[in-house]
C-alpha cells in the first residue's frame, strides 16, 4: 500500500500496481488549465488538478478516489518556496 503523507489529509490509499506515469507540463488542471501536479484516479476515469484545486477539492474526492498521485513536492523543487500557495 502506498500512503503518501502530506497535504492530503484524507485516507486515500493505492497499491503500487496502479498504472501511473509522471505528470508533465502537458497535463493540465481540469478546473483552471494550470499545470497539474495531482492525478485522482476514480472508479470510472481520472481527474487532474493543480495544487490549489487539489487542496480545495480533497475533502470531496478523498472518499471516492481509488488512488491519488501527488507530485506537489515538485513545486518547491521547480519553483521555490511559496509555489502553489495561492488560496
């Protein structure tokens, strides 16, 4: 089981067999079209979110997601402190 600690405070877990590939600059948030850093796998498809919208919608998707691929840690590495902090 993959339990990623961090900003996602729900109890979403996934297995290491989840078919995930790294998110790229071509992956866009389904809410605002910013670069996606979070993939939410649902029983019927997936949603991509920027860090801001992933935090905003986490309480809603945590109960239905089968896996969450959280790459928000890349924000600090790529953009420095304060990145993704718009709220």
